[in-house]
């Protein structure tokens, strides 16, 4: 890799913001193979916290 390519890659990385990485992670999370590993724990947590909150 040449020095010119390295400098270009550094510039591209410096332009990405936190919002960019958040949206990129959200799009990765929505892939078919990963949905069950994301939504199942969320549903289980909501259920457990709901039961705990209801029973005090």
C-alpha cells in the first residue's frame, strides 16, 4: 500500500462520526442471521423486568 493510499484511508476514517457508526451497527443488526440474537434477548429482558416490576 502506498503512502498516498494510507493518507486517503486516514481521511476517510476521520470523516466518520458517531452517528455513522451507530447507523452502521443498526444496519448490521438487522441482517437476517443476527435478528434472533438481538431481538430475543431484548424480549426476554422486557419480560423479566415487566414481571419484576409488576411484583415489586
